[in-house]
């Protein structure tokens, strides 16, 4: 004797497939209404709160004309509607071989990649603007600073020891949205 199981998508008497047709369930009703819950992503909440819609709401848009895309401003705690808001700020007394900035909090750091809220962030260092190194740039959360805005934390990235003798030192931050 074989074990007979209904075919997925088949009617209850296993005679007719309902693939591509309305399912016959819920007391034989041919149509079902489903509410699909799509959670709003933090970027969408951020950009909507600033009143942007359409093209101006895109991650790659720059509606305030400051040269920074919305996605970068979101990831680094700037305001996409204020060309005067700053992404990077020098902290009094901070070493010159360190980059300090706001980033979204609650993420995970795996090697050099920080992932949070649907985007990744990588800090890189260079002494010549030609070759960039991200494998040894250490990131830490700074304590004792003024309270960061909700959803953000102060982060610090120090240049690797191998750059100690470099006359020039450059940092760059790569933010990637899917």
C-alpha cells in the first residue's frame, strides 16, 4: 500500500490542480484577500520624515545640492535637506591619524565591513590616494561624547601602525546600498 498525500496546490479531492487559479478554501470561496505587511526600512522612514518623494527620495539623490547623496547622509548622520549639515567633524584633542564620525547604531562588524539597516560601510586609508587599505582599519565606538542622535553612535577609525611614518594620510568611507 502506498502513502498517498495531496499534491501542493491541488483541490481537496486531489483531482484538479489550482496552480494559476484561485484556491478553493475558506468554505469554498474562490477569492481570498491578503494583507501583506511590508515593514518600512529605516532609510524610508528617514527620507519620508524630511518630506522627500519621487526622485528626491532616491538613495542616490542630492536634493540639498551639497554633493552628498541621501544614502551617505543617512548612513553618516547628516541631514539630506540641509546643505550646511556636516558628515565628518573633527573632535577637539583627537589624534590626526584617526577619523571620527556618526554612523547608524546597532550594526555588526565583520572584518572591515560594518552592516546596518540595509547598507554596508567600509573605512579605508591611503597615503597616496592611489592604493587603499581597509583590512587593518580598526573601528571602535567612542564614549564620553555628547549624546548622538537617536539611531546613531560615534565611531572612530584609526590608521594602521604601518601608516605611522606617512607624511600624508587620507581616509575615505564607502557606503553601499543594495
